[in-house]
């Protein structure tokens, strides 16, 4: 999985304000600002056994009774 900035909500808000004030002319250029300002991170799934077990428990709890 590839993810962007942890601060994406804040960055988006600031960029929208900059567009509104005319400091960044277009949404496309705002995207370029983000691409240059924040590094992407990549993560790979690890051991799923614990997650699969938890999901199975969740499904069991959510089963309708009756």
C-alpha cells in the first residue's frame, strides 16, 4: 500500500485557502505542491493471522439471532 502525507487534512485545508486567496492558481498546481512537499511511504502486509481471527470474531458477534 502506498500512502501520502499523515497531515493530508491540514495540507488540503491550507491549499484550498491558498487557492481562494490566489496564491496557488489551480487545483492541479496545488497537487504539484503536495507531491513536492510530502514523501510517499509504502508498507507491505505482515502476519494476518491475528487480524483474520479478530475479523472472524466480529462476524460471529454481528450474526443476527432468531
